[in-house]
C-alpha cells in the first residue's frame, strides 16, 4: 500500500470514532461528493513565529484500493518515506518548549493532548483529532520561548500516533491542504 493510502487510512480510521460521540470533534463532514477532514496546522511564519490554525483538508480524489473494491475518496498531503511512532506520555507529562524537526501528523488515540504556539494560541486535541506539526525552524525573539509547548491535559496518560515525513518541507502558510 502506498504512503498516501496508508496515511489516508490511518487518519481516516482514527477519525471515525469521533463521529459517534457528540463530546468530541467531528473531523469528517459527511458529503460524499466533496469530503473534508478538519485538522490543526502548527506552522511557522516568515518571521519565525509559530501559529495554530484550524483547517479543512479537501484535496480528495476518487480511487480504488483494489481492482475489485468500491471507490473511495483519497487525499495525499505528503509523499515519501515515513516513520510511524506510537507514543504514550505518562499522566501529567509536559514536553516543554521545543520545535519539530520533521513535518509530522499527530493523532491522539487516548487522553487529551494540548499544544500551544508562540503566538499564544493553544488547542486541546481529543482522540481522533488531527494536528499537522510543521513548526520547523522557528526563530528566537528575545527571551520568548521558541517553537511549541505541548503536554497532557488532566490526570490520564496520552497515547499518540505520529507519522513523520523526513523529506517533506513545511509550507510556511496555514491550511496548505484545503
């Protein structure tokens, strides 16, 4: 299976449970002719400041995964070699201010994960929510922190699935995949 299809299935399959629970985000809009998937983009502007922007991926095309299968909608936001990491952060874990070194897609599997950007924007991600972390090369601005702050919300451990693309370049504009 290609990286594009693998990414779609991982992101799409993880988003499906959110459709059944009203308390969680609804990342997939049910419009078969023009689907969209909501995600947060953590990006760096030309001045080196990181931002979090709510986006909707809508760059889908119709395809099949096998010659005898029904058609599905696919999107290929990144292509090339990828590393999949499953990470479990213990209760009350805080990551400190840091920057991403590779473009990565992060999907919480359990618990609530937070991310805060240099511009002060902060989001809480529930299971099935999606974060595109492309805050590569943020710049120092005096004694202000650089990159992003992340950690767990509440008393539970947080499990994350992280897809890292070593050859992908950050867009430096939000919502590149709309």
